[in-house]
C-alpha cells in the first residue's frame, strides 16, 4: 500500500516541490491498481502520467495503490482499513509544512470513491488527519456505487467479466454491495452529515454503456450520483460518460471529451479556492511600529496557520503567548498589516477585560453599521467568510475568551495572551496552533536596537559588539530594546555610554527600595530602561516635560488603554467655571493651564512621551500604555506621590463626569467606567488621608462615580464605593450633615436596585425619621420614592401610598413645578394604587409622570421611556393588553435609541414586552415563537448582570412558564428548580418572590403527576 508520484519527476527538489499549488491523488477500484485502472490498453497511455501534468503544470499528480481483491473482507472494516492506509500514506507524503497546507483533490474509480468518502469522514473526526480534511477542495467520482448495484451480485459480476477468477473476492462478504445494504447506508449517512458541515466541490461521472455479456449497467445512474433523483443537485455536477464501467476512466488521447472535462473541473475546483477576498473592513486601532524587526519564524507560522482559512473546513485559531512586553501585540499588528488584502475584514478587540472586549465589539459594530452587541457582531461574522478577528491582551484568567468566538466554523482568530493555558484554544496540533513569543534572537535583537537608535553604521564590528552587550543585558525583550533605542536616539547618551549608564541606574533602582514585581528578569530589565528615560525627561526644564511626567503618573491610575485627550480638556474647561474644586485646581495640570486649555502644551508633552516610547497613540488619537509601563509608572512612586496622584486622578475624572440627565452625558459617563474601575482598584483607602484636604470635592467625586456605576447596572460596585466612603467619614461628619445623609440614601438606593428591599427599608426608614424638617426636597423626595418603591415590591401598597401622601402634603408647593423628584413620586403612587386594585387612579398618576418627563426631557429620553414602562404596567393591570403592548413598544424603541440594544435596561424592557405579548396571544404556537427570544434575552442578562441578579431570575422564571405553557413540563421543572435554589440563596426562603417561584414549581410538579396518571401507558422518554 503506497503512493506513486507521476509528476513532478524531480519530487525531491525542495524548491520545485514548494512551488506547486495543488495535489491530485487517484484511488483505483476493485481488482484495479495504480497503473492499469488509468491506462488505455491499446495506446498504453496512462493519462495521470502522460497528459495531466502538461495541462496542470503546477500540480503534483499521484496514485494510491492497495490490495483491492479483498476489499470487503469483514464487510465495512475493509473500507475503513484502506481508508486509514490512504490517510497514513498521504500524511507521510505531505510531511513538510508547505505540503501539509497544499490544496488537495481526490479522484476515485468505483470502490476507490467509497474509500475516499470513508477517509474524509475519518479525517474530520481524528486530529492527526485534520490537515487532510482542511486541505481538501473537491472529489471526482468515476462510477462509484454509492447506493450499491441493482445486479444481484455486483462484485461477482465484475470479477467474472474481467476474467480474474483466480483473485475472486469472497462473494458472500460482498453481499454488502447490494442495493439497500446496511453497510453502504451507514457510510452514506456518515458522508451526508460530514458533507453538510462543509460542502466540497463534487463531480460525478456515470457510465452509459453496458459491458459485453451484461444486460444492465454495472453501476446504475441513481447509484453513481450522490443527489437523489427527486432533488435538484446543488453541490454535485453530474456528467454522463459514453463508456463502460471499466473504460470510463481510461483515455487514449488528451482530446478525449471526458478527459477534457476532468481537466476543466479540476481547474474550476482549484480556482474556486484561489478567489481573492474583497477587502472591505480594517477595524484595527493601532499600527505596527516603524521599527518592527525580525520574528520571521512566527510570521511564517502565522501565515501557514491563519491564511489556510480558505481551504479549511473549520475555524482557524492561533495563540501567541508570552511575557508582557515581548512583542505579541506588535507581531499581530504586523501580520494584520501585511495581510490586509488577504481578508475581507480584519477586526481588533482589546480583551484585557470583559468590559473592554464588549466596548471593542461595540466599536466594531459602529464601524460596520451593525447592532451594538457582542452576539450580534458574532452572528454577523458567522455569516461571512475570509475575516480575521484579533483578540489582544487576553490575560485575565477568569475571562472566557471562547464567548467571543463567532460560530459556524468560519474565519480566523488570533489570540495574544500572557496565559499559556490558552494554547488549548488553538486549532491544529502542537506548534501548528500556538507560539511562545520569547526574547528576540541575537541577530534580530541587535538589528532592532540599531534601527530604533538610528545608528547608521549597522555593519561595524565594534558597533555590533556593543549592541550585543546591551541586548543581552536587556534580556532580549523587544519592548526593553525599543526603550533603550529611544534613549540613544534622543541623544541622551551614545551606544557606548549606555553600557556605563545602565548598570548605574540599575543599582539606583535597587537601592531606592521601591517595589518591583519579580515576574522575571525581563520585567526588571524593562523597569531599569524606563527609569533612564524618566531621569532624562526630568533633566528637561520646560513645562511640557513636567506636564508629561505628571500625565504619565495620572495615566498609571487609569485604565492603560483608551485614554482620551477629551478627559483632560473637559476637566480643564469645566474647572474654569467651578469655585469649589481646590483639589483639582491645585494639580500641576490645572496650574499649567490656569485660564484655558493649552493644546500646544499638551501636544508637546505627548510628543515627549511618544519619543521615549512610554505611550502609544492610535489613528483616532486614543492613548495607550503597555501594561508593564502602566505598572512600573505606579510602582516607582513613593507612598506620598501615589497618594497625591490618586487624588489628582480622582479629581480629574470627577471634573469630566457631569451629573446632567441627558443621555449623551450618560454615554460619556459610561466611557469612563474602565478608568473609574482602575482608580478604585488602586485605592484601598491607602492613598487618602484620614482627613482629606477638601471633603466636598471627594464627596462629589463619589456621587458622580456612583451615578456612572448605577447607570451601567453595576450596583454592587456602586454600593461598595458609597459604603467605603461612608465608613471613612463616620468619625468626621455629623450624622445630620447633608453629605452623610445623602450617602445613607445612596446605600438604600443601591440595596433597592439590588432587589434587597427589606435591607433598603431598614436603611431608609430611620433616615426619613431623622431628616430635619428643613431638609430640601431634593433629598427627601428621592428617599421617599425609593422607600415607596421598596414597599410596592414587597406588596405593602397601603404603606407606600400613605408615605407618598404625607410627602405631598409636606412639599405641596413644590408639586406645582413637577421637578424630576416629584414625577418619581407619581410613579410610586401609580404602582401603589395599582397594587390596591385601583387601576384607573394608578393610570392617572402614571400618565401625569409620562407627560411631566416628556415636558422636561422630550420623548426621546431614557427617563421618559422608563415612565412609559410604568404606564404600560398600569394598562396591563386594567387588562387592556393592547395598550400595554403599545406603550411597552414605545418604551423599548426609545430605550434602544437612547441606551442601545445591549443595555440591561433595554433587555429587561424587551422581556416585559414579550410577557405582555404572550398575554395578548394565549396559544401554544405564539408562545413557542417567544421561547427563542426569551432564551436569547436570558443569555444576554446573565452576561450583563450575572446569573444571580433578580432581573435574570425573573426572566428565567418567565421562560420556565413558557415551557410549562408549551407542555414541556420537565424543562420547566428543571429551570424552576435552579431558579428556586438561587433565590433562596440570594433572598431567603421566606421572601415573597422566592415563595412565588416555589408555588410555580409546585404547579409544574402537579401537572407532571397528572400527566403520568393520564398517560401511564406511554414510556417516560416520550413525556417532555
């Protein structure tokens, strides 16, 4: 069992072999061999050898031989054995990397076609043969008996007519070739499933002449074709041949009609895989460094792995892993730029956290005019071909990166990470799916240093010796070498001087006693290199140098990516009209720009930091820092420097964040969340003195950060920041101080948003009683609205209504103006009256609230939209489902426009709309249509706010009710059991919401018992 190569003759010539663009392999049939099956007996012409290499000059033409006289010993095991032999021989023949990726076309005669089908089914399922499956472009069948033969014994007939009785196979075992044979049926079923996942180009030639002595064809047309007669062939080209079964694949001349058709079909199959992708999208926010050098081994490996997506039958994924600063991102950027025209689209996502990944997908969606959600973008890409998705900085071990993979097995994905465990996501085997980006080889490291240092004498022996010494001291780490080159390029020191300066600076760092993380020597060498840059910047006396260093310190407390100039510009501009921000006005940034924003000064500071490669900027002007630079910039500061910088960063972000209700302001606040997260992550109260310089400024910052978290449904974070601030001020503030009472109110508000209503009441009831009579309505009314909302949620409607009436009497004059706080009271009253079965009165108050919000903000505002949702609930309580649906549709439409389709508030409102729609159409068919959407919303909510959030649990409970309505009792019960278990953990068994779901579960179990009684005679498996 071996492969014979007909062309090229000089197969051992590596350069010639590497230039070939296609492999063709022919497999003979029963009682045939590599030569006779394809040789015309009179002319002795073997077309695979004598004709095909001339017509397809860039192809390697081969034939596989096997012992076909015992092909069906042990029935289908014979086919499998020969299929495995074929796969093994092909692997051995295609052992070089350029051969393994070469496109492949199979040609099979008779039984050989069945061997090909079995081989490809195995190749898809078993990793060692995956490269063959991925490379296969098409199959050409000559008289393959897919459905067996209508002649009573096909194999016996052939052996008789070919006069090879001496080698006659066991006729009894060949019964499997009869029409309707279970053996062939199984192979056909496996092939159908296999081929549907990734259709090949198929050409089927079928015989039209009978052999002498026979009444019928050896393989009838219906058996030689894969497409059933009743169906239109969509992936199979069907071609009749005016020859017998034996002679249909033998050609005397290259002018033979069938031979010319074979050549034409092979060319068409090959051209189909070589069609260039039309380049449409390049959503990559960064550019590869102009000084990029080397990494040819990794780039070649990326080309082999990711550019094979055209011929691959599965999604191609490659993982670059290694130490931060080793150059993973730069290699990815270089690959994207070099292969820009090879892909229909290239897309870049910062996957350093779930939040930045979602924001990246949102940016991608906006650039490509798609719906702004991860799932929508994934679904869009799943329908496209020829794309590359780069997931950069996937360093968080808790992040499930596979959640960002588009489905449908299309396209290519490149992942960069510090975590070597992510190698498991690569496709292929061994080094074919991942690469450790380590230190540069000596030659590349020296070339990179000399290039970034702008040294002209690249070949000088002394220059190269000094350069080798430097790169060895730097551990060969790309980022460190770039930094060193920047120091030399700026004229700070010469190449020789650097060798003296570096050890001195290293000692200074060690003696300073500052904390430097010992990730490895590489990080240490980078830190030392960056210290040299800082010292040289400190020697510059100009203001832009001082500003540059200050900005670097501030950046280190923000998120390392997506830093916007507008943050600082808006902070300066907003501070000009503010009189109560001494903390920010005392910062170096504000003191250097006392009267207006100075774009020139900012530009010079940025240029300086860029010159030393301490930051990078994107095409759109976004500022980024390498995570190691980000860490080092913070770690190198003394404790007092960190404290001052933390306060400055807090004040800067606070100056940008407004508390205006406009949706545009809300979107700006959302953009700051990664930076607020980073700032608070590095707080732990260690940088804030026990008595702050300005209590009010810090308090206002907390309020603004709290607002941003709340709008993003990050209520737990909102609660933590308020509780921490409240605790730190207990010993300073008077309990009746407005700041202190406001913080207590926010705690109650967050508990309410977390659906911990009883805890919220326990916080707010004492607060209401303790508030002085002179308290302003702007504090009292929100507290009452939140407290009343808690009562409503716990069905204590009378208490809620009385509370609202009391506050209306107290602030009667204010209610004439209908400020937002008063409109919120109207909504609470509407909810209370609805719960008290007074829906018409409830409708009146809810309508007033909608009209009031519309007057204040207009129809296209999220607060107006939320009020519409309350109004829809009132109509639902009146059993006016049509109007409930109408108002809820308006609510959802406005939410989508204001907050986007992926915002949790929008998802919750859409879920409510489905709930009302289900009430409007109470039939199984309409409810079944809802199931898919409800599942999608549940999945979105789980990802946005977590599995344990109350709104997620409500959606889960409603989905269970949908299953129950559709008689899928067991699915309903399973979902309800999970829901009950979670609610007991989160809210307790005595909670009314938990009790409601427990009651629903009990109902489902009763229906299951009733069904078992009624349908006792059916097996359990038939009862859903």
